[in-house]
C-alpha cells in the first residue's frame, strides 16, 4: 500500500498552528490579568470559572505565559477572600511553592505575589500558605540576588506574620529574621521599608517574638535609619521600634540604650504626619514602663516636644501624645508636675474641647486624671484649667460612651479627693449628682474649718445657701459633711440660709406685736 508522506507544507502548517495556539494562550492570560486589575470585572471573571482555566497555564511550557497566569491569579486573589479561598480550593498553592525554586526572577515575583494576595485576608488563609511550605519557599527567596524578589518575599512574610503570634512564630522558625535584618542593609529603599515593616509585624505579638528580632541586632540597624530622609522608611522604622518597646522594660531600655533619643524627638517636627505619629507612639511605649524611662524622655526634651506636637496636630494623630502625657504623669508626683510645668494641662484641655471622637476624649480624660490625682497642687492645676465641669459634663452626657463615662467619673473622683481650690469646686455644688456631690462637699468640710476668708466667701457666693438645699439622707456621709460645714458658721447664719427660713421670719413678723 502507498503511504502518504508529509509534504513540505505540513511542517509549516504545524508550526503555524503551534504558534497560533501559543499566541492564543498568551493573549488569554494577558487579557485575564488586565481585566483582573479592575474591580468591576472580578465578578464576571469569577462566574466564568477563570480560576480553573488559569491553573493548567501555571504549568505552561512558555515562561511568560506561566508568569502572566500567576499575575492574573494574584490580582484575583488580592481582590477578595472568596477568590483567595478559590485559589486554595483549586490546589494551586502547592504547585506555586514547588515551582518557586526553579524559575526566573519575573516568575518568582508573580508567584510570591499570589502567596501574599492569599495570605493577607485572614489567619486561616495564611495558615494555608504555611501548610503547603510557602514560608520556607519565601525565606529562600530572601536569599535571592534580585532585590525585587527579596522585596516581594518580605512583603508576603509580613502579611503572614501580622495576623497572630503562631503565624509569626512560623516565619521566625523558618529563619526569616536574620535575612530580614540583612535586607535593612541593602541599598534599595523599597526593600529597606518592607523589611522594617515585616520585622514590626513579627515583633508586635509577644515579648518572645520581639526578643528574637532584638537578638539578631535589629535595634542598632533600625536606630541608624531614624534620620534617613525617606519618610516612608522612617514610618516603618519608628513603628518597628514601638512594637519592640511596648512589651517590657528591658526591651524598651535596649531601644533607649541604642541612642534613639534625642534624635527621634527631632522627628516630631517631620513634615510627614505618620512619621510624627509613630515617633509619639514610640515615646508612649517607652515611658509607660517605669519612672526612670519617663525621666529619660523628660530630660531629652521629649515632654515639651510632645506638647508642641499636640498643638500642631488633630484627630487620631494626637492619641499617642495624649496617652504619653498620662503615662508619664501616672508614675510619680514629680513627673506629673513636670507635665504641668511644661503646660501639658491646657493642651489636654484643648484636645478635650476640639476632638469629637469618644475614644480621643476618653484618652484625654484619663491623662487629666493621672495628672490631677497626686496632691492638692496637682488637682489645682487641673481645676484652674476649668476641667472639672468638663469632666462632670462628659460623665453625665447620655451620648458619652460607657468607657468615656467610666473614665470621666474615675478621673473626677480622684481629682476631687485632692482638690482644695474651693472656687473651682463651687460650680459643682449646683450640677453634680449625689455620688459626685459627696466628694465635693467633703472637700469643703475639710477646708472651711481652717480658712476664715474661705468661710466668708462661701457665704457671699451663695455656697452655704446651696449646701442647705441639698437633700441628704440622715446618717449618710453626705449629711455628715454638711453638718461639718454648718458647724463652721454661727447657728443663726445657717438658719438664715436654710430653705423656708424667710417664711419663718414672715410668720414671726405677722405674730409680732409692737410694745
């Protein structure tokens, strides 16, 4: 039998068909990648079942098709946790992790992007990345020569670590921390930023994780970068130092010993608002541990700088500065007095009047309480800033959150128990509910027996009259305080200002018969 041999045109046809098929695949993945870049297209792509169509193209013989397929998958997974879960369900992650070791830098960046896009959504999806060996593969990418691959890997590891302590521990156990510290030394600014950010994400969960970061020498390298002109890098550096400092006195002390201050204090004037906020946060995390660390901050000009910072900021940017003043003042009478002498109280009063967010008011109220509760002198500084009526107003306001009401009540009571500045206390006699009023009246009962000028003023200002109008339960502490006040005055004066006394006088007048 005759056998038909392939003609010269057959090879051309096969090659053309193959080329067409390759172009079609490339066109498909490129189109999907472009469409996935726009949120309005995501649902259409999902409904078209594009995930299962992209999976075989991850194994394509053409590297550029593999790379673009990975990019498309990453963009889809980045969009929502539903799509990220679809990537996990399609069993794409093991395939990606396996292929990371043998491909070029362009593919590696695209594949790492998929791992990051999946991991960012939830601890469960991050655990899926960990479970398929993703963390070990990412750590190997940190050893790559190409800085873009290192940056992508550090970013993905940060997304995994930020969720919780156990995922952070997985990143640490894979040997990421020393390599991330080395990334801080690389010349590429983007790599420095993301390495600092990932070290921050690892450090934040526990003292042990922060100690692991510190043990690799991270503090010294971070400290060297605080005067870098790049604002985005400084944001991450101060965030990382804050996350390390917050856990314990020893970790905060190591940050201070690295001579971060007073250089960091100067950054409270940085043009970038998030650099300023992160510096204030670092200072808050350092001072909260001990009086000694607070004193270090006062000595290097940190107190005055934070008060200036509060005057130049607004909204949530003020929060760490407000709390920093409260932590310093809480430690001792002397440190609280340092806050007062640095004009901290009027600044907190301003924050209290300007801020509308409940949590901001609650922080300011807490700090005012920490300043004013030490001695009569401290309480007077708060009282003369007209803060007692403000605290009472916030406590009684039905629109105040439970936390704000609780903090206002606690601050008010602790300051009242020390306050002997009677002109500041008197307005509260008219507005305070009985549970606060008893503390106000108690202070009058302590001061009036020893101050004749105050007794005279108490009568002429209407204070004594107001006290007689208070309806106190017989035998209650409030009634005892009222009795103590009344005993400071002649009986006829007390009677004169008692409710109903004018009627008694009129009745006597009617019954009076002239001689």
